């Protein structure tokens, strides 16, 4: 199952991504956390301390990722002919979550109990000339070629605000949790996300964060309504962890907040994967990109990369 955490900058989506990943790992479930935010703070939120994480960033190795994933797919002539939306077809190299393959071996590093992949930060050569979504291409390609099963989880900390809609990546998830503070700014991103998500049938649920009392909760209910799934209260334990002085593991998190994490998992598990819808969205956004810019940029008809006989899901591994 694939889960995205989105929300306004500063809402706590990175903190929630880390807490939920740790909650899943603590239960023994296979989980992979992915830092897809331009600020790249998920490793710290998971408890990494010290030097930079020794994990080659996906965004810096997109060309190699393309070479690996296209495999022997005859519809993809070269890495140059493969864009971030290119869907898998017969001959593509498909992935199992945390499988024994060179992509996972190269890009996954463990932070505490949680395996982590990072997209990478902007570097000096990107400033003023590149869009961060070009770096997210590695994440989109990874999810397009991943065949994950029930009880397996990929948790992605997405870019802040409605900017998460700047690519088709927002359609790659089974569940999207929108983290909202009980403020007008906190719920403004919710309205934008709700409208875009409805257009494509994307499941979203709002997670209130930093709630300090009944007034905060009533505010969220007034502005979010039935989309409000649960909420977390202001957490001294999280603040202490962010300052590097928290004692104990996740079991020391406030009982209410631990219960909220359990509700998130129950919600995810209650929505089984719709492989056909997932693949249909992948194809739709690939065709959009091909026709709007990629055909002209490559000099090729990239709409022909869609394999009409490809069957998505576990059957594709046979």
C-alpha cells in the first residue's frame, strides 16, 4: 500500500510521515519511507543524527534508474526515450518492495528501524534553471514499476502545499493523508487538494495536527467536515525528539497520538489496491505528458510506449 503525506509547509507532514513509518516498522510490517520533499528532513525526523545520510539520491541517478527499469521492454528504445511517466510494459523490470535488486541496494539506507530512500536536495547547478519535480521523476518511476502487496507499505513525504499536483505523482497512492493545523492557512491547502483529488477519484483524509483543545477540534470539523479522520494533540514528546532529547522510543509518544497512528493504519488497510485504476492513471498522465511536451522534446511518439497487453499487479511478476 502506498501512502502520501501532504499539507501546508510547517503543518507537520514530515513529522507525521516519520511517526507513521516508525509505527508500521514497530509492528513488524515491511515499510519503506521516501523523502519526496524539497527540504529533505525526513531522515532527521526518523532520528538520524550526525553526518549526511549515506544514501545516493534518486534525483541524481534518474538516468541509471531508467536503464534498469526499462529492462528489455521493446517499446522503450533508450533511456532518452523514457520519461518519468513512462508506464511499465512487457519486458520492463518490475520491483518487489525492498527486493534483492540493484535499485534498492543502491538507494535504501536504514534509519533506526525504517528503510529510507531520498529524492535529494537542490544543488547549486539547479538554482534558477531546474524544477524540483524533475528530481521527483525517480520516485514516480519507482512507484510505477513497484508491485507491492497487502501488508506492505510505502510512505512518501510529499512536497508542501498544492505544489504536489505539479506532476502525476499524486495519483500513485492508495491513500493520501492531508495534515492540517487548526488555522485558516492550515485548511486552505485542504480545499485545493480536495477539489483536485475528486477530479481523479483520489482518496484523501485529513489528519488534524497540533490540536491543543476543543476549540481547535471544532475549528477543524467546521472547515473540513467528514474528511477529518483523526487528530494528534500538541506533543511534548515530538518537540523533545526534534531537539534531540526525547527519552524512550515510540512507545513513549502520548497515548492519544499513538491511537491516531493506529487509525491511520486501519484506514489504509481498509482500502485494498485497485490495480486497474492505478495503471489507468499512470497511462493517462503519460499520454498527457507525451502530447504536451515529450513527443516534441524527444522527436518520438511516446504514446506508443503504452503496452495495451500489459496486465498490472501481481500477475505481471509471472
